């Protein structure tokens, strides 16, 4: 398991892998799994919508 990731620790887009830290259209999706908050970052809505193969 990973340590908690600091929010300022340059996340990357889950779809295309680009850094999203300085992207103004940055999106974050969070959910709770096993009593822990999970987060996934995306460049923008297009990349978020492209992520459709989870679960
Ligand atoms: Zn992306």
C-alpha cells in the first residue's frame, strides 16, 4: 500500500499520465474505499470521461 500522498505532490492524469498540477482544468475524483479516501486526478473533463473501465 502507498503512504498518504500529499496533495501538493504533483499528481498526474490517470488517463494520459500528464502532470496536472499547473493545469487550470484539473479535475479530481474522490471516493471512499476500505474506509480510506481515494483520489484520482485528470487533466480535464475529457480525460475524466475517458476513464470508464474502472469497476
Ligand atoms: Zn489527461
